[in-house]
């Protein structure tokens, strides 16, 4: 067993005039110490506070994004090596489902902006569940439609967080259930 410490430091009176403010600022500095590799210490700074407030806003917005329908799946085609423009679509062998967030104020956000926040605050599993359900629903619809006749051997990829895989058999059961519900082998 190896024990380490991440320490946040705030100094009276510059970082706070009372215990509550000093503790809040030390906590922000501790979070920054954890983000920069753990087993570390950081002094509070106003920039840390601004980052903490922005991150908290992102976390709160993300908590509501699923309920508000702000997440989108984009499909990125995967091409066979040697595909060219002369045979459009001829080199497509599959597709990868990629999540995007249509944030009400910030516009279209790429996953690197919000997935780390989801992992840190415990939202990665519901986010992953949403992606899995939407992607398999679309794949099932494609398999039942004309795509199954024109391209029966397409494969599809989803990104899965290590937090989801850590569920072990529970994640496998969830995956099997979603595959069966959407008619995807």
C-alpha cells in the first residue's frame, strides 16, 4: 500500500479573511494539485479559483445536457486503405460513433472538453450509456434498412471509458442487453 498526499495551501489574509474562504481556496488548490499528478502541493491563486468556477459550471451544465437533449452522435467513416474519390464510398468499411455536445452558450464542444469532466465527477457511466443506446439504435436501424443490403459487412466502433470497463460483468450485461434490444449481433 502506498499512501500519497495532495495539499492545497491558502494564506491569510491574501487568500481569504475568514476560515470558510481560506478553506474553500485551499480546496481549490488541492484539486489543482490532484489534477497535476497527485502527491503534490499547490498554493491558491485567483487563476485557480477562476478555473474551479469554470469547471464547476461545466460539470453542472453536463449534468443537465443529457436531460435537455444537448448531446449528439456524429459518425466518422473508416476507409479501406487505397480508397479514392473515383469510387465514392467504395472504400468505406465501417464507422466510429463520436459524441459531441451542443452547449447552449459555447456551441459544439468536442469530447476532450467534457469527457474528462464526466470521468472526474461520476457522469461518465450515464454518458456512456447514452452513447451506447443511441449508437446501437442507429446501427440497428441501418441493419434493418437499405444499408444492410448494400454494405452487409460494415463494422462500427464506440469509445468506452476505463470507468465503464471497470464495471466488469455488469458492463458486459449492459452491452449484451443493448445489442439484443436493437437487433445488433
